[in-house]
C-alpha cells in the first residue's frame, strides 16, 4: 500500500468546502481517476475508475462524517474486480480569514505516484471550489 498526505488552503467557508467533499457524485470533477460515481444509499457509492489504462469498478463506503471537520471513506471489494483497496480521510480547518485548510490523506493499493495524485486532486478541488458561480443568463 502506498500512502500520501497533502494540504491546501482554499478561499471558501468551511461548511461550503465540507458539503462539496460530501458530494461523492462530483468526485470526477477533481479526482481524475474517477470517471463516474453512482449513489447506492446514504453510505455506499459505486465508482467507475480508469487507472493505468485499465477500467475498474469499486464500491466506496463512507465510514465517518463529522460535519465541517472530517470525512473518511474506503473502497470495498465487490467480487467483480480485483480487491484494489483505497482509503481517504479529508480534514477541514476553518481559518480566521474565512478560508479553509484541507488536509487529504490517501492510501492506495493501486500503485502509482500517490503523493503526486494527492497534490493534483487538491489543486483540482481548489479550482473547483473557488471558480465563480456561473450564471444561466
């Protein structure tokens, strides 16, 4: 298993940041290996992944929710794919200037440059949360 941790400060209120990370269906917008996520129930999601040129499907299980503070999830083997495992923990710290510090820890048996991926995902999330709301006008 490879593990990495990264952190970034985003210009958004902690509750907005937490809610955006809680939206598993939007993970493909910033976690590039995830192509699609489908909700099964409040704590389980099916994720379609593309990694190292191969397609995978796995079940994500939400293990911990502490509003505006921390989220944790893991993948669980579903019998149809190899038992590649990953866990993620993301922590949120509200700062006095109304920004939020995000700390993201990822452990993965998929291999690859986990530290590089963590940094990429955090940068992608920062762009996503800080982009101006688009008008439908």
